[in-house]
C-alpha cells in the first residue's frame, strides 16, 4: 500500500511538472493556431519561426549573452574558488562564501532594481544618457552566475589532494604550471558543470535582464514577454520546444558527467 501511494505521489508530481510542457510540444506541431484543438500534424510553425527576424535576432542576442557571460563567470569563478579554498582561516572563508552567495539568495527583483540604479548612477557620472544595453546585461548575468560557478568548482577543489600540486612543484613546475597541469584537470568536471549551469541560468533569466536591458539589445525572454501584452504567436511554441530540448540535453550531459566523476573518485579511493 505504501509503495502504491508513493508511486502515485511521484506520478502526480511528474504530471504537474511536465504536462504543461507536453501540451506546448504537441501544439507546436498543430496545423492551426488553435490552443485547444489539434487539427493536424504540421511543421508550419517551425517554418514561421525561422522566418521571424525579430525572434531570431533576440535568440541570437540571448545565446551570445549566455555564452560570453558563462565563459567570464567560469574564469572569475574558478579563480575565486581557488582563492577561497586556499584561505586557512575558517571564519574568513565562511564569511567570504556568505557574501559570495548573496546574489544567489537575494530576490531577483531586488538584484535587478539595484543593478539598474547602479548602472544609471554610474552612467550619469560619466555623462552617458543611454547606458543600459549589452555591457550592463553582461555584468548583471556574470553577477548572478558567479555563486553557482563557485559552488560547482569549490567541492572539486576540496576533493583534490593538495600534495599533488606540491609534488609537481618539487619536480620543477612553477605554481602556475602545477595549477594548469595538476589542479585544473582534477576540477574540470566541476568547471564544465558550472559552465552548463551558468549558461542555462543566463538563457532563462527574465527579471534581472528586464531591468538592466536597453532598447537596442533585447533578449528572448523580454521579447516573449512583450508579446504576451497582445497574443503569443504559435511559432513561440516551436521555439520553446527547441529550447526545452536543448536544455534537457545539457542537463542530461551534466548528470552523466557528474556520475562519471563520482565513479572516478570511487575508483581512486579504492586504489
């Protein structure tokens, strides 16, 4: 009885989570613009999507922003994780981690409004009236991506044997060479996980992007939100389906890499 109730509970949760996305995927292949009646199977809306220059431009902006912000976040976040891991005083380390996690714990609307006010204030100081755009979006996305990158890389650093880097330096490597030849390969899975997480978060963000974006650079979530004031076109179902599949593939790859990393760690411990 308990097992049956447990299975029913899990099935109910899965239905609530994935039923809306399943409906969206089905309607993306609908021959008509109806949101309730399936009149036939068609790739019409996928064709409409690739002819919509506004949506494609917003998608390009979103992908460029996600990739650039993820790369910058990985570089800064990895360096920050190494620095935090090397701090000997536990109270100082925990204090820095607490401060680092503030952008992650802070409500997005508070982060968005505060960043907008900061950018506008700095823009007035330097004499720029139209300060909001790609640079401000990039800074904002790096800001909220950094805590997730640090939290992905830091556990891998703590699992890495510190004597390996010391041994490499004893054999003639400089501290920088020992990092790239010894430490970096051991934390590569954490770096890749952090990159994928930062990419998906940047791809999905709306609230913070809405406050710090300008009229010349619009991301896809902002463009879709502007459509909801009138009527969302059915080609958005097709675009959302493609994004859902892409994110799903990234998450599957991330989970596979985590499992492989755990198995590798177990095999090392057994040896």
